[in-house]
């Protein structure tokens, strides 16, 4: 990257003092880590998502620290305090300290020496402002000391209060340093953004969208799933349409044709309190995309994301029945029978995708919605039962092993399912005797 960008002024004094820290930041393992770093002469502050979420009044599971100590000094300080140190990202200054089985990431302050859009060569520093300048957005540049002093070098607190996601300095330069920041921009807009997004950021995302192709599928996948967790996804100001309009979605999922089923799915999931980014991805890939020239167009769309086998199977379970997704609800018993055959997760995904598709087409009314709710409720906490009898029981009655035995068992299972899984072993055996005996004698 050219080095001609003017140095962005950064506020170095705390903007607030005496802030109350949440329990996660004052837990005993974290205090042990902070004490060890202080004993070695280093300054440490909480950084990243934990600080941003605290100031937004939201819970956060991440506890990350930045420090003026070099990585070797961090590891030495940990050893002195009897804390396990794992060099998880030592080249970039990150050491994970494990105190009382609780991991805390500690990263040395750093500045970028060279970047290529995917990775950076860093140099360590003791300058908090230098470290803050290399971060992506103003809301992510805040830091918090253990005694409650909040540092906000680029007015991230005001941006957070106003729902504004703003790059630190020049948006185009920040993206060229790490192209994943395009997707991170939409992730934070989906999560905390309000009102019209920053125009300079949108222009930079549009201009540089094709550079997403240089990223690994795994990085794109993980960031896109984080986007799909956000509440600001749908409608005219939602992130999916915005990403499509800017050409960003073309380099993630091959674009979308009709966001109606996706919008309906997000609305239904929100009503039910069951948001699921993988299910949302399945609907985007399988229901909202172009049909192309193959029935497995969805596979070509998602393979760019290098999905795990489990994720691929989940998308396939929706995609392979996409034209036949139920626009009207099954009975609760039919839902359980489907779950018995295909699994609860698959059945739930198909019910929700079908409901969303029907709603988007104006088919699903209040009566249908009540039916879908009942079918979904039938799956809550339901444990898949097993047929109380098996092939050995039929052999004991005189049936011979082979295809006929399998057909008989399937017939008995179909009866048991029609009866709502209710017949116990005794009733199943009685029904088997009624259906399959008397058997031909050996002399016939």
C-alpha cells in the first residue's frame, strides 16, 4: 500500500472514566491475566467487540486484551504467574493465556508494515494510536482499561450511538489492506447500523467488490454467515438487497433473483425467535437464485463458500425439494412422520422454507400460519421413537430372510406411523401376526 495517506489525528486521552465493567471483564481468570501483565511492566486494555458491545449495552462473549508488552514478554509474564500460554498467532503478536481454564487472547500493539488485501506484515509498537489506526471501523477502535477509562480515538462512541458504521480514515485504503472488510462492513451494518449507510464506504465496496474473489472460500463463508445473523437484512434498506445492488453478492453467492422468500423467512424466524444463518443461506442459495441450466444450480452457488459436509447436506435437504416445498402446512402428525424419516432439523428447515415461499407468493394466510406453527410445535423436544419390533421378530414368526422380509417390515412400519407411533411392542407383534400369518407350511 502507498504510504502517502496523511496520519489521521487520534484522541489519546480518555473520553470517560470510572465506567463499571461487566462480570466477564472482572472475572477472577481475567484479573489474573491483567495482574500478570502489570507485574511485567506492561499496560493492557480491553479491545474489540467486548468494548463495542459493552458501550452498546449488549452482552459479549469475547474478552480480548491488547498490551504494550512484546509476545515473548507476555509468555514470560504468564509463566511467572503460573498461567498457561499458547502462541496462537505469535507472528501477529497474539498469545492466548489460559487462566483457570479460561482463555484470554492477548495481542501486542502493532502497526501494518505491508498488506496485500488478504494478510498483513506487522511491526510491534507501544503506541495505542498506531494500533487503533490499523483497525477497520471507528466503533472497533475503542479500548477500555481495567479501572474503567474509555479511550475513543476516532469518535466511535458517537458513531455507535447514531448507528453509523464508518471506516477509520479512507475507506478505499482500509479495504485494500484487507478485502474481507467489505463483508465486515455489511456485517456491522446488519447488526448495529441505522439510517442510510456511509456513502464513501458504499462507493468503495462497489468499486472493489470483485476483489472478494481473491479471498478464501472459508473466510467469505464465515463472514457471510455472520452477516446473516444480523437483524437488518431485509426490505429496501436491508443488507441483502444492498449487497446485490453493489455487486457484492455476485462474488459471494452469485447474486439473487427474488429476495421475497428470504425476506419472508427472516420475518417468520424473527416472529418465532429462531434465527438460523445456515437455514437463511439454504433459502438464499436454493430458492432465491437463478435456476440456470441445471437442477443443482444451488450446488454451484454454494461451493464457492467451501461448506462443511454438514452445511452442504443441510442446504441440499432444502434445495433438492425446493420446487415441492409445502406452501400449506402438514398436520402435526405428518410433520412428525417426516421428521422420523428425514430428521427434525431437515423437517423444520423444509417447513419454514415452504412457509416462507408460500407467504412470499401470497398463499399463506393466518390459517396456514397457525397450521405451520402447530406443525413446528410438534417437533419441539420430540424424540424420534424406534419401531418396537424388528426383522428378527418376523423371522421368529416364520418369515424367511430376504426381500420379502424387508417389504413386510416396511409395511408394518407404515401401519405404525399411520397409528401415530402409538402401538407398543405387543400391538405391533399382534398386527404382524394378523398380516403375515398363517404362513405357508413347509410342504406347500
